C-alpha cells in the first residue's frame, strides 16, 4: 500500500537511505544522519509537502517526498522531488507508482512544477523520470565532490498543471492529507507489485 510516512517509519527509511549516503551518489549528503534526524526530517517535511511510503507485509520498501525548491516566495509553486527504493525491491514498478501518487498529491496542493535533480549518469533515474513525463532542463557541471571525484548533476522538470495567471496559495499537505481527493490517490499494489 501507499500511505503517508509516520514517525515509526524513520528506521526503515534510514536503512533505505543509508547506502546512498555511504556508497552512492544519489544524494550528496556525506554524513549519515541518525534515525532521530530522519524522524525529524519526516515531521518537518510533512508540515508542507507529501512524504509517502510504499509498504508491503508491514515493511517499508520505498519512500518519496517533495520539498521546497528555493527559499524565495516566488518559487512556492515549484517543488523538488526525491525517491528511494530498497535494493531488493528494484525493477518491480514501485518507483513509478509511488512517484505518480506523489506528483498527483503535489498537483492537488496547487504545485505547478516538479523538479528532479539527478547525479549523472544516473541512467535508471533518468529513464524513470522521463517515463514519468519529465524533460531535461539543464546540467550543473562538476558541482558535487563525493567518493573521490567530481559529479555532474542533471535537472529534470515536469509541468503538473498550467499555472494560473493569479495563483492561489499552495495547500499545505496537512490540509490535503485528510481529503477524499487525496485518499483516492492511495492505491493497493497488486500481489506482484506491478
């Protein structure tokens, strides 16, 4: 099932995230945060944006969230997205389904643009984003140093809806979370995860 992340998910989310910090470049974070720090990140993020998990048989296999793109108020209608899938749950369609629900929730909030930031070459992430309708929007050359080398970062962008001439304020996620429109997005995965 897809559901909103909870405090008790922090340890599972931490375990999914850890390999990307320690051995990977999906994140440029270089110091592994603790479980308590992850719990606080979930709480803080959920005050404004969705943080969703994919759960099967009581285990969190993936998570996805949106976050502020830039601090200036003019950027309120664009958000950066992230998704992480447990290594043993790859290639089952979980990322596409979970990301799809995240993007739909953002749309319901009134967010017009989603941005995915991908360490290159990031072949699997690029393919998933492009399958989801994201288009390449630029590359930041040699902008991050991790694991003994410099990395390029690509930016992929997806328009979620046509911006209004006079936009309404974004609906904060806690206001959206209890709505029938949001509950309709939450789906039960099939037995094979497809």
